[in-house]
């Protein structure tokens, strides 16, 4: 059960949830399943499910890897890490362009007419 609570805490941090109580109280409340903590969290989550769904989707891909400096000293690791960072930026721009296309009001039928 503790592992599930830790995964939930990590997920909530990706969603940028900031609890009303201290972080330590919040973590303890999630781990023990304290009702007031769970209800406050649900009260924050439920009204904005769609926006949070998008944030959760993007969060999976945009969480940066924390690689210690001593490991980055290796040339191959550094090269791969730089490529990883470039791919993150490319993902952001492709996702933004895709969102703009989705929000475009033209339908396939409109495009065929032109």
C-alpha cells in the first residue's frame, strides 16, 4: 500500500498539486488514507479533470531525468543526454502544433471543398 501512495504522491507532483497542509502532513495523510487529505485532493482534482488529463499526459514525457554530474562526464552519456533534451524540445513543439491543428475549425469536408 505504501508503494501505491508513493506513486500517487509522484503523480500529484506532476499535476502540480499543492496541498493546503504541510508537505509532511500531506504525505502522511496520503499514506495512511486520512479522509480530510483525500477529500481535499479529490476536491482539487475533480473540477478540472480535462485540463489535468492533458497535464498528466504531457508530464509522462516532459519529466526531465535527473542524472548525476559524475555520470554526465562520460562523453557518450553527455551526447545521449543532449539528444534527449533536444527531443524533449521537439516533442513540445510538435505537441503544440498538433493542438493548434486540433483547435482549427476546419473539417476534412471543408478542406476537400478547397
